[in-house]
């Protein structure tokens, strides 16, 4: 049965959809990827989570996307443990205890809050679920998609096109509170959503105008300061969400701005990340195609007080850089910066100390998000130990002779990159997940 998308004609952030296209019922298949974007790893490293966006509007906007759970030992998708989500999903983050998964979705302007569970016979993190009316775990995320926060009539609503996301857990009055910081692609707001006890029902939200077209948010390590980069500005804005003693999101404090380019008003920032010690900031932009490297240093060098951002280097990249990921090289303190370049179908591996591209990893169509196993216990510790990276290939067709437009049955993949420097396949694609 075919239905039409009732005017949901969206010009996408990565490709133009053209006119209204029909979507299919029933729900999308969960045994394949479909225009994947956001990636997240369970801290044990056993499972990878992939946000599928339904970017061709083939399925219903309300539950047309999925989050694929992938076994990183076998590279197999686990469809029974992979939930449906609204279409046009973007970012995915786990809370500090890896008990909740947070996903931004542009269809319906939602923050989806899923439970991270253990499927029967599998390891921790093997299932993402939402409780149904009876409280049983379900793949239907309708009850876990928050547009009004709290989810009651008259409550504040998330703004249009939520995309950027960062999650941190704080303690208030002996209760753990998840705080989700959100930015929006088509507005100048940022929001902070607080969930005391990780409870969707107790959620609260505060929002403030800060930066136009916020694309990605990253927390400076060791602080509650959130840095947000935007597509429609030449700055990075810094803010702190204020969570009061009751665990309520009460205010957003604007801290400072960092200017990326004094010659252009719109640099189209796409990626944002910190070095592991929080003393270096990396920002990728598309006007120009470059990686901006900042050192975070005291304003007063004598007493170490204050904070300023000194531009250390600008590294020219290939066309349309997207994500930025900092990876510690096994067995060393060296950090390399991985930047997928969407139009040129590769990853630029940047040496930040030299300020140059050290290597280029050739890929198939449209690399977008990247994540490595560097923070996973038992992986990437020393050369010879298992160490891999994952990159979402947004429009990688399953057949060389066809394009995504021709297949009509899902598209995209995740490429697996070898990151063990002792391997003879170091910095090469070793597998493809579909």
C-alpha cells in the first residue's frame, strides 16, 4: 500500500529530495541500513548504534527511521533489537551510565529517549527499546519521542529541526540527572533538557537564542561548558546549562564566542571536537573546506586564570568536510584527527602537531559521521590490540551499477576502518556493514 507524505517535501541537509515522493507501509525494514547518519558505540564496544534517516521519504514520517544495533564482532545487524524512530534522525548519544540513548529527529521535532537493555542471550547494550502501554519493551518509539517537554499539553516545545546533541549526567540532591543539550538547523536557539533520575516523565526544558543554524555540540572535557558550531555563522558559541537543586533545567548561560573567520560571515561549520585533555578545539568548516585548530590557554599566563582560544592552524581539506573525531593512536599519547569529506568520498587524517594531512582513506559514497573504539576498554590500548573506526556512508549504493534513487529499497552503509598501527591494513577499509 502506498501513501503520500502529505506535504512533507524536505530539502535535505545533504541532498535535495525534489518533489513529494510516496512512502511505503508497513514500517521500514530493520535488517538493513537506510541513509545512515549518526553513530554511537556502547562503552563495552560490543555494539554499534546507527541512526537511519529515511532521507528519501520512502516511509511514514512518524516511524520511518530506525536505529540499527550492530554486533561489532560479526558486523551483523540485529533487526529484532533495532527500534523504529521518526524520520530524519540526526545525532545519537548515550548517557554516562549507558542506560539511555538520546536521538534527535527532525520529523516531528523530537528528542527520542530510548532504554539501553540486554536482549536475551546477548550482552549488555544489545537492544534499544521503548516501553509500550503495558510497560513491556517495544521497538515502537512513539511513547519515547518527546516534542513537548514535559510531555503534557501546554508544555514548551522543541524548536524546528533539532540536530546537534550532547549528553552529560550531573548529580542534584543525590539524584542523577541526564542533561541533553540540543541545537537546531533552522533557528538560533539552543535547548537544555533535564531528566531527573533519567525519567522521561520528569523532564524539563529551557531554551535561549544563541547561534544560528546550530549543527553540532561538544562538551569541553571536565566542565559543563557546551560548544556549538553553526552552519549560518562564522562563530562557535559557548554556553552552560543551569540545572537547579531540584534537577530542573532553569537557564542557559552564554559564556563566550569563538570567531572562526573574520573574512566571511557564514563558514558553514559541520564538525566539532576536543582533544582528550580539553586544551585543544577542532572545528571543520565548508567555507572554506578546512579544519580550524585552536589552543585553549589562560588569559593571564602568570596566575593561570581566564580562558582564551588561540588559532593555532588552519588545515585545508578536501571537499565538504563533515564530522570531526579525535583518535588516540594505540600505545602512544599521539592524537590524530579524522575528518570525513562528503563530496570527495574520503577521510582526511590530520596530524594536528604538524598542521597537515598525514593520510587519506578512500571510501565509497558520501562519508558523514565517524567514531573509533579508542575509548573502549580492551581495545586500541597498544599496537596489536583490536582497534577499529566506523564511518557512515550516507548514499553508498549496494550495487555499483545503481544509485540510491534507482534501488528504492534502502541505501547507505557503514565502512569499518582498521586503526591498529601494527596491522598491514592500517588505515584501510576492512569490512562493509549494510
